[in-house]
């Protein structure tokens, strides 16, 4: 029986009915705020392409984390900007590194806030690549197997400092197994691994590279991050990470890859995250600042679309702004 008996508009006739019929919800507890921690005291260095976001010294970071807890966010994910960079990313796995110190400070000052740490080398290498670059390589040829040891050491140092979840974002083959083995050997059997399982070589990371000071000095990341044209390959990457012991998986970026999120949701029964990246944030913010989009509605619609595609949680620079719109 179709029209006139069937009238889908009946279920849209008032906000009360629409609310009852709504299929997808976004809650603050599903949102993770990325934060950038830098050396110094009292530092708040604004990021030009990401209005409202800044590199924060540890004292200011702790204050920001208190606010995140008050807002009921699902957690924060930390990116460190070290004092010195070198060829071997030594700042990434130093027990006294910027991220390790930040974790300890947050854990001491803020109770019950989930801390995820990004595990990678690109903020810590002088050349900005995510691993060891072979001598003389000008196209960013990263030595996969030599990089695994750095990642494992970094993950262990984060867990030892108190990180609740470690999240490798480097896209080296075999990194999840290397990290899992190292965590277990160090006694961190309860620390979950959230793998950036399907991370694409995306133009939408542009503003982040200013934020994390991690732009590659030569070449690009296409020998390790995924080709944006590939969806089937994403399923292979995710399956391999799960075999290696990943507890949760992530797709990055989010809005240009909603099909990948949907496919992952249907195939894999583990918590699935999506990263609404800096470029997604900056595009919406710039359009809103020009009066071309309504900011609140754009935030809500973009986050809802990512949830509708199948993501359980979202890493987003809108996390704080969104809490007054959702739930
Ligand atoms: Zn990296």
C-alpha cells in the first residue's frame, strides 16, 4: 500500500516526533579531543589554520583537560611537539619526553579522564617522516622494520607514564604486533591498542602539520599511508591489524571516507573510531567564519554523518563546541 496511506512526512511533522524517530545520536562521551603539547610554561601558541586550537605547555594542557572532563568528553588524544628533533626520533620514546611528562601531569591533576596517545615519529624526526629514512633517500623511503622498534619503545613509555590507550598512526606493516608484544613484555597487558588501521595519504591533514610541526621536509607519505582510491585495501589493513592484536580500529580522515567506515562497521565487530581531521575542521570553520555555513548545524550534521556511517566514536577538533549541541 503506497500513497496516500503511506506518508513518511507524518514522522517529520514536529520536533517531538522527529526526536523519537531519530536513528542516530551523538553523545559527548563518543567525542575525543586532539591536543598538542609543547615545551615551556604558560604557552598557548595559536594554530593559524585551526581557530580556537593551540599548542599548549603542560600547565595549560592540564587546565584544558580539566575542562574536557567537566564537559563529559570521551577523552583526549595527545600529540607531542618536542624541544629538539633528530634523525632517530629520540624524543618520541624518551621516558622524559614531552608526551610522557604531559601524561604524568594530567594523571596527577585530573582524575577520570581517558588519555589516548598518538604513537608515531613524525613530530620527532628532523625530516618529518614517520620512521627511519634510509640514507640518501629523497623520496621519503621509510625503513619499515627498523621503525618498529621505535614505535614499540614509544608505546611502552606512554603506557608506563599512564596512558590508557596507545594509538599507532604510522602505517608501518607489523607495528601492532610489535607494540602488543612490547607492551605485554613490559607488563602492560591491560593497555589496549587503538590502531589507525586505515589511514589515507590525505590532503586534509594540511592544517595539522602546522599544529604538530610535522610536515615532511622532502618527499611525501604515499609509500606508507594508503592511496585514497582504495577501499578494499582498507579492509585488508584492518584485518591484518586485528590479527596482530589491535583492540580498536580507526579510519582517517572521516567525511571523505564514509564508505570505508560503513564497510568496516559491517565486517568487523570491534569498536570503530573515525578521525574528523584538521582539514575537515578548517573547511567548516572557514566557511562559517565567512558566513557561508551555520557553524552549529555544520558541526552537528558532519558528526552525525560519521556516526550514521558506523563510527562508535569520533576524534574531532569540534569536541568541545559539540557538547552543547549533542546528547
Ligand atoms: Zn607520523
